[in-house]
């Protein structure tokens, strides 16, 4: 299709137009959420561009400080070289603060929460992982940004306590995946929609409306390298996936090692994503606020489930901003099976 013709099409549903349509359903809305989301989208576009340039310019190497949680990826920013995950974090913090709609920011990259100065405060709190899976960029694997949004429940001074809430209190969540295409998946609590970045327009276009995860899938996604450290229910479930005794076909194993990529595939094709607790990580590995909660929110909105091994994931109440948890999420019936195994184990 002619890209010049694309620019004049009026039937394309951009993410901005989509959010404005959602906003129009609430006459009392002042547009604060729309402004906040626009700034998140801008951050995603910038990071997408930086990720592509980092690979193209071969700005990958071992230099400066090492980050045990991220890759050794650098991006030239004027005279200064920054690792891509650090750059991404700077971009999102500045974009969110400058929106004038946030009070508390929690990032995977920052040890402490960012409390926005009073002149730029708004009614939202944003938790995010600016570049999840960044250690995979040098081999071309999809990586992404994950985010969740809460509203402030008071007008007093913001504190870290304002984000230590159960996941079901989130008002929106999403992720942006930087891969063969740049795709932003978003839920504002009324279903899940996917938008793909059209580079010629510089706009995210609605390409996956009202995403629904299949009730049952034929894929399981887990790091089997940790199998010797798993508990009984997880071991039994994976064994059942590989060697079913009811005559059904075995499930296929697909594991990228980048949460955004693995969850995205699970959301579209069905199945289950597992990152259980084990002997090495008894509290699990994934962070509750900006990994477990947003992905669980999206799964439930798409008709799936998310479970920690003890309870519904969105009912967790974190006590620390970087708290971890086991997680099992995906198709409704697949998660029901792992829930039954944990119930039997108790």
C-alpha cells in the first residue's frame, strides 16, 4: 500500500484517537489520562528508535560499569555514552514527570521511588520496567517496556505507600515490544488492544482489537534449566505437559527468556507462562509491581488467569517496591490445572 496514501486515510485508528474515544465515554474526564498515555507512547517511540540504532551502529560492547540485571548495551547521547537500559529509564522518567500528571514513579532501574516535585504533580502513579530483557538485544531477541498505572487516593504528600497496593487497583497496564515490529499492548480495564507502530506515519495503529486469549493452549513457556530446583506441583505440571496420560497431544515448549516476548506469544496463541519459585529463588524472580501486576492485569482482561502458587496474582499486596513473586499466567484452563495441583499439594 502507498505510504503517502496512508497518511491521508481517515479510517486508521491511532492510539491517540482510540484513547480520546475512550475518554469521551466519561463526561467528567479532564483528559489527564490521555496526556499521561501520550507521554508514555512518546517514550516508547524514542526507545524503539534507540534500540534499532544500537544494533545498527554496533554500539554493543563491554565498557564502563556492568549491570548484572541488564546487558552491556550503550547508546551515544551527545558526548555521553549510556547503556540502553539506563537511557530508557531516563527517557521514561523525564516523559512521565514532564506530563504533569504523575506523583510517584517506580522503575526497575531505580532503587528508590521517584516522588515528583509539587509543581509538576498529578493524580497518577506509574510503575515500569523501562527495558525488560535488555541482555538479549545483542542476539536480536524481542525486548520491551512494561508499565502499570495507579491513581492517587488522596491529595496529601505522595509517598512510596501510594504504589504498595494490590494489582487489581491498577487503572491501566501495558507493554511495548521492540522486535520485528514495534507493538504496544494496552488495557484500560475494558479489554485488551494491540497497536503497531507504522514507521512511515510515526503513529501506533490499532491492529489487534479486543485481544482474547484462547481458553486452552498447546504451548508452555518455562526455563527448564531450573527444573531440579522446582517444587512438586510445578514439576508435575511440566511432566504432564510433556507426557500427558489422558491421550491428549503433548504441549510444545517455547521459551525466549524475555518476559515481554514470552507473554506476548502466550496472549496471542494461548498456553501458559511459568516463572515459579525454586530452591535458588524461594520468593520467585519476577518483580511484583512492574512485571507480575501489569502482565497479570492484561491476562485477566483478555480472559485468562494469573496465579502465584498461593493466590490470584492481582490480590498480592506488596510490602516493598522491588518485591518478587512466583507467577503462572496464561489461558484460563491451563492455569486452572496448575491451581489444582497446588491445591492438592496443600
